[in-house]
């Protein structure tokens, strides 16, 4: 299992602008379960610097590049919003990580 996690941050005075952009582009990037299975659509927290929002998707075998590119294109839509920052993180399940070193994850 490969997971893609996105983490976005933006200042509190940009909340309405980010929200409006989200609704504007929501139909442009509808869920595609053949490309990524939603684990968490949106986890939101308030920080001293504004808002932090995470999402997590499980990526099917052989779909990583396409899923990454779609995620990056989606996040790019927000690039004109001052103070908006985004990060894409890739995680391997323990089982996948152990495969890299030729081992099986202990039960």
C-alpha cells in the first residue's frame, strides 16, 4: 500500500478565498477510485498561523505517478492565494517498506 498525504496551510484571512477556490475546482477533480481511494478527505485544525488541512489517499499498484500528478495539479490551482502552502508526502505501509529490504513485516 502506498499513501499520498497532502498538507496545506494558509493564513486565517485567506479562509474564504481558499474555501471558494475549493468549491470552484471540486468538480474539476472528482473522486476517481481507480486512481486513489479516499482514506481521509479533509482533516482540519486551527494553528497559531492559520489553518492546516490534511487529506490521505490509498494509491493502487501502478497508479502512483498518475495519482501524484493529479494531486499536484489540484494543489497548483491554489497557487495564486497569498500565504497558501502545500506539501505532498508519500508513505509506504510497513509491509511495502519491509519488501524494500527483502523482509516480511513481523506479525
